[in-house]
């Protein structure tokens, strides 16, 4: 299962994650990080924590 997750990581999202402020990253759960890196649908908790960093597209 871990290998499947690694294959699904979006490298552009990984770069964005690395650029977020440390205090924001520390608030993210393991599940939220996984969703950020590999899923199109984010949990509401992740959207709330990143609301100041998201753009409306």
C-alpha cells in the first residue's frame, strides 16, 4: 500500500507542500498530507487549514 501511495504522489503538489509555512504543515494530519499529495478531493479539514493559501480557480 505504501508503494501505491508513492506512485500516486503529484510532484508539483509535493513542491507546493514544501513551500508552505512550517506552522501550517505541522497542523496537517497524515491523512490530509496524503490527500494533498495524491487526491483531487480534499477533506474539508484540509481546505479549512489551507484556505489562506488557496486560489479560486
